[in-house]
C-alpha cells in the first residue's frame, strides 16, 4: 500500500505528524529548493534485480567499477563479458559511485536512471544481474547521490538513499533500508565479512559513504567548518573504527573519491574550507603523513581536500594492521574516469610501526580522461628496481627509491602493458575506452593480485601488482 501527503509549499504553515506506522512517520513541512524530497510515485522495477552479497560467503575475488553511462557503451559488450568470464564465481561486484548520472532532487528521475542502468542490454546479458547473478554491493558518489560535488548540503539525502536501496535490492533487514526496524541509518555505508578457504575471516569488504555527512569542501557548497570539517560524520566514524577492529586477512575499503592522493597545491590552501591557517590542523595533518609541499595530488575531488580526515583514516588503518586485524589493506575508488595504482607508506609514530597501504582506482564505463594528473603517491615500478623514474622534465626524482621501503617487502611483482597511459607513469591508465578493477586472493599461495582491466584494448589486463599476503605490510618496530 502507499500513502501520499500533499501539502502547500507555503513555508509559513506548520504540520504535525499526520500518519504513522511501524514502518514510517509522515510529518513536517520540509521542501527542497527545486522539487519536494518525496518518494517516487512509481514502483521500483521488479525486474533486472541485483543479488546482495551473503555475510560469510566464500569469496576470493572482488571486481569494481564506477562512472557508468549505459548509453555511452558504444563499443559493444566486451567489458561485461570480461567481468562475467573472470568474476563469474566466488566473486562480488562492487560499484564505487556515479552508478548512474542524475543530478537532481527529483526522486523519480533518479529511479528512472537506476532502472535504465540495470536494464541496459549488455548489463542484463553479461553483467552482475545476468544469471547466475554475481552478488553486488557498493557505494555512491556525487552524480548518483545528489548534485555534482555536493555533500551534506544536498537537501534530499534520505530520499536519494532510498533510491540507492531499491536499486541494489537491499533487504529491509539492513539498516540502510527505510523500513528497517531499528530506524533507518543515515548514509549507505556497509560491510561484509567473507570466508577464506579455511572458513576463517578472509576478505573484509567495507564501503564508506563519503557524501551524506561530508562537510563543504569549498564555499560554493556551504559554510566552511575549518578544522571541524568531516568526511564521514561521527556515527560513521565510530562504525568504521569497530569494523577495523574485526580480524580478517585482507580489508578492502571502498570510497567514491580517492583516498591516497596528497592535497593538491595548485590552488591557494586558503581556498579549502578545511584550511585553518598556517601551521594548524590542516598543515599538521599532511605533515603527519610525511607530505610536505613537494607532494602533489589531483585537483579533482579527493579525501585530501580535508586532510585532517584523511590522516585520521590512515592512522586508523595503521592501527588495524599493527593490531593484527589485517595483513593488507587496499582502498578501491572511482570518480576520476581513469585508472591507477597507488601506494602510501604511513610513517611510524609512538606505539605504531610504519605500514604501507594500497589503492586501486577503477573508473570509466565507458569514459576516459586522457590528460596529465600529478600524483606523488602513484605506484611506480621504478621505485622497486624496475628502472629509474624521471619526472615530466626528464629529471631524476631523488626520493623515489626510499619512500616505499615497507611496500617493497610485500610487492612480489609488477606487470603492465605500458599502453594508454598518461603523466609519464606506466600505472596511470587514462586513454583506454573503458576500465575496471579487480582484486583476487590466492589463499594457497598467500598472494593478493591487484589488477586494472581494459577489455576493449589488445592487452586486457593493463596492470597487475602481486602482493605477498604472508609478509605483513608493517615494518619492524
């Protein structure tokens, strides 16, 4: 059954609760700037549904992608066939945002866009919803969540969350669902613990919501909060700390925006809402990670726009590894319309050994961004004895052979095609027709394979980095 409340937009009127049940309460007189934040008047499509993952399932592989434009897939079904052939069993598909594009407050428009994404012929024939279904989960980014670059200033967060829930077929036993008995969670963050080959906790897949509670990053998105700026909000931070305290072999952390690129310094630091003056928490957060003015990252959205929160994240991950709750931690991200591999050594501090963590960005179905993007934390084979990296002017970068010593103990091999690259970096895949990422754990050989796939190109696995699962990411204290 359905219930509708039709009310005047006259903001001078006041409404008390007009309907209630165990599932919902209707009340208030909140409106959006352009449209009312109401539920979609049409039912969610009962066909082409996703299969949610099962807690404790024996999963060995996680594939992921983002920035999905169904009508932009003009080169055929090769990508989804590649996913089906390589991740058709013992796998999860993880969406990382911009899972459709609909920048609006109109819930029905968002629902229509989600339905279009699921009903695409390539997706229904070979994608995760084809039989046998590949369990699917994920997070969102700005274009599916709300409006470009919006965070907590988006007026229709709850109604957008509901459309996300319906798209991913999330059951009402999940706290993200509007009918959840304990009250709906604010935000679409989630986690699944999967089993290893022995039945012990293996892959721990954590998806963050870096939109619902995120403070304004620039004044165009709202009032600045300086040192009080947040990416996740207090409740989600508390939840994440609990998740990082759960033991597993490998933790995979999904974020719609990139985590490891340093703060972009091509603009005045005072332009960032999180900036609180020279030598204060903004600067200190970067320096805690060993990132001074020589470090540079993307000028597009990233966690480093609020470095205080990025440092908090990486320190929590460091503590998780040093406490024995993970042997490797790998971030996965989308947003950028390119793919790349990254590594970051988190420096030692009191009571904490230095650790190295990794990130794989998989972004563009089918989209690309064939331009130079500087990222000091991009993984470079030359850093590990595969050659001598030079900067864009052909000069040697002296720090390269010392900044990732911990990672060198865990990286067993790096293979790459060298095609479709930008920025003078062999692991920055920028001009392939489309790309997606994959992580596979080989329990027998105690290895983790990180891959970037380019299914429309001659070499379909553009990058593979193999980590030694038996060698912890932590250095000796």
